C-alpha cells in the first residue's frame, strides 16, 4: 500500500516551505506551533530544515507531523 500523496509531498519539503504553503506567518524563521500549545508566544524551534520542535510544549516531528497536526 502506498502513502497518501500529501504524506509524500510533506516528507519531501522543508518545514519552512510547508508552513508557507499552509499560510502560517513567519517571524524570524519561527512559526506558530502546529500542536496549538498554550501560553505566550508559542513558537516552534527548528533543528534542521525537515525537523521541528516547539520550545514551549516540546511537540516535535518532521514535515508530515507538521502538516498532520
């Protein structure tokens, strides 16, 4: 069984590109946490182009996780 097309697409793009395509506002290479964590200025921190981690709630993952949230 093959992956759905959106998973293949998300797996081959950087988090920055995906965030832009989803219409998320960038602020110094940071985007709102896709897990919608609570608190002041919840912004994820990117360790690489394809991995992300939220500094507030510790949610993390790759492009597929970013889109799936």
